């Protein structure tokens, strides 16, 4: 019973070598309600894995293998799974997701 609330995946936000984290910065700039929704969906993925009650999809394309996104209203959280860790690579508004996918792909390759 004590493991009922254990995380399925460890959760990490991507950081540059200089310690900057676009996902953290972006979430921190959101209005409180939107921030709670985005972070809640990320936490649900870490806690429940693919069975989380959130909107996710894999990102199509040969170069995007391994990338997926969480859709929270008008926001997209682009992430990948590596060795049991959910890496939040980039968070952006839906209208900027094409550029966000490019950035996330480069970050995934750097892991």
C-alpha cells in the first residue's frame, strides 16, 4: 500500500550546461491557473506513465523518433523517455510547436 503513490518515472527538466532550463522558465512565466494545469499533466505522466489520464501523442517523423508531447489546452510539453526518466525538453504554445519540436529534438540528442 505504501508504494501506491510511487512514481512510475523519475522526472527531470532539461538544463543547459550553464544551468538554464527553458521548461522551468516557461512554466514560471505562465499565469497561475495555466501553470497548475501544465505541471499537473507532467506530474500525472510521471506518476501513471502511459496510463495517465492526460492528452499525449507521439510526434511523427523519422527524425522525431522518441519524442512525444502532452497537450494541455494551448500549451505543448515536449518530452522523451530515457532509462526510466521523463525528460521535459521544451514547453511552448501550440502555435510555436514546430520550432519547439526542432529544439526538443536537439536537446534529446544532447542527453
